[in-house]
C-alpha cells in the first residue's frame, strides 16, 4: 500500500479527508431515533422498499472518505465521486 501512496505523491496528488457534514439538530435526532425504534425489527427486504430521499450513504465494507487530488483542485469535477456512482 505504501508503494501506491508514494507513487501518487510523486505525481503530486495529495490525500485529504472528505468535507465535514453539518451537525444533526436535536429535533432531527429525536425523529430519527423514533423511526429506528419503530422499525428495528424490519428485515432487509422491507428496508429495500424504502425510498431514501435524503440521499444517505452507508458503507458496509472497506474505508470511505479519502480523496486524491492535485494541489488547488479539491473540487474539480473529475476528482469528485458522486454518490450515485457508489
């Protein structure tokens, strides 16, 4: 893995963590807790029927959140991995 990191640094790419999301409000926390409590016995098939309108992302395997980019090009379209491609 170090070889990959070294090569990307030689190409002048840098790594950084993903941008921070805003903190959740107390009212949203309470609403989400009520939803989870009411549906905690659901199975996978039932959750697949849910339309996730807030575009939440869930990672089950591996790491997420590291972005490689050239200096000064943090948000260039070619370096952004959109949530619909995951």
